[in-house]
C-alpha cells in the first residue's frame, strides 16, 4: 500500500483553518522533498530539483523561499488586520510573507510542529505556492486532480526505492502521517466555518443553535449547526413555518455545491492517504 496523496493548492487565506492547512501542507511538501532527495539525489528528484546549494538540499527556510509566491501589501498583525499608524496616514507597505520575522533556528527541521506553527505565522505566510517550483517540469493546469496524480507518482517512486534499497521507513515518513491528519482536520474546520457563516447570514434573526465546540490538535475549535435544535427552538414563532423547510434543507444543499464537493473530496483523499501511509509502516 502506498501513501497516495499530497494536495498542492493555492488555498485562500480567508480563515484561520485555511492558514493552518496551508502551512502544514508546505511543511509536508518539504518533508517529501527531503525524502525524494535522499532516495534519488536532489538533482534527480522530481520534487523541487532546483532547490539546492552546491548539490546539497535546501534547508527549510530556503525551501519555503523557493516555492512561495511573494506579494506586497499593507502590513498586518498576527490577527490579519491591517496595522494603521497611530498618528494616521497610510499603512506601511511590506513584503508577504516576510520570512525574516521567523526564527528559523528555533524551527530547525520542522519536527516540532508547535514551534513551526508559531514561528511560521510570524512571517505572514498564506500558503500561496508555485507548482512549477514544486514539481519538476510542471506544465499542467493547477487542478486538484493533476496535482494528486503527480504527487502520487512521486511518492510511489520514493516507496519503491525504499524497498529496492532494503531500508526501513524514516522518521520523516511518520511526520508526513501526522501532517496529513492536521490537514484533514483543518479542512473539516474550514468547511464547518463556511457553513456556519452562510447559515447565519441566510437565517439572520432566528435563534441558531450550534454543537459543542470540536477540538483537534493545531486546529482552532469550531462548531457545527445543530439543525434539529435550531428548528425546535424556533418552532411556534411567528412566520417560522415559512422558513422551517429551508432551514432543514440548507446544509444538504450547501454540501451539494461545487465548492463543498471539492472540500469533501480533499478531506476524503487526505484521510485515505493517511490510512495508506499507516498501513505500510
């Protein structure tokens, strides 16, 4: 059984969950890059072969700088809000991300994911990466399907080389497993936040009931809409009979939309990838 999937997407940094998916996504890409370089040599790797220094692999900072798309805009705080000068005037224009703000010595090789998470956030990293710098000879549309197929091939080659060399899986492989779990959980969180926001907008003015907070490592706690309790709390109120069925149908309809289906596919594929990675250990 093979580790099948790593998703390389330009994930919109419009939620804390999205930013979490992005940074752990890139961390795992770095680990796959190291795995490939170790098995085949960096120059022969299909994973960022141009990220090297005198024939040696990039360290984690150099890798992030190599694959990340840089842009310029108003300076923002850790909460994502634009920093307004205390005396007024225009915000300072800065580079995003600014990796000088990250303590790379503390991050090391990224094995301590708490330290990595805290430090990479200081840079303003949003997860916008260039597939052409991640995959050798990349000339395909940046679709989920294309990226999945490319990465599956790379991971298949890495695993086959392990077998051919008669070597046990590295600790790094198990780090990939952990990152895949965070990715799947982050996407679940992001999906729940999208549904809640849309639901609250659609049914503003009615009492909306949510589940207890759901907590998973490295992912912000989040809640889901409790449709049955929402209906129960509002039943009998003036005019509620006109919206009850809409409330009952809202989440199924939302989940059938194109964006939601893409999210569900990503969650399912990431879960399957983690299961496959575990099964070969």
